[in-house]
């Protein structure tokens, strides 16, 4: 048995309902509803995009700079100090200063 066409033709519910289908405005009057639109010729896809992007990026990066500049500077300082200390300890002057023979 196949379903009848009338079964799929209307919204489920009472046959004579006040609003036939969702969004059907032909049977009821809407009061106090205002719709505004803007012309597509008056809109801009990206107004002042580059200038806004540059200044906003600078503001955001400068606000977060403390969190990545300070640890990077501390790490780089420790790295350079350790490399120079290692080079000095393995040099002739480092061996003489520590009392070891080269």
C-alpha cells in the first residue's frame, strides 16, 4: 500500500486551522512589525580594513608582548651566558683558573 498524496499535501493538524503553514502571512495581519533594508550599493565589504587591521593588530600584540618577549629574552640571555661560560671553562684560561691542567 502506498501513501496517498493528500497525506503529504498539507501541514499536520486540524484541516481548517488559522495559520495554514509556518511563516504563511496571507491569513493574518501583522501590526507593529517594521522591516529595514539597506541598498547593496551603499554597503562596503571591508571599509578601512587595512588601517583597522594594522592598528588593531599592533594593539593586541603589544598587550600580549610581555608574555612572550620577557620569557624569550630570559631564555636567550641564559643560553648565551651558558655558551660563553662553557667556552671559557674549556679554554686554557678556564683550566688555569679552576686549578686543573690542560
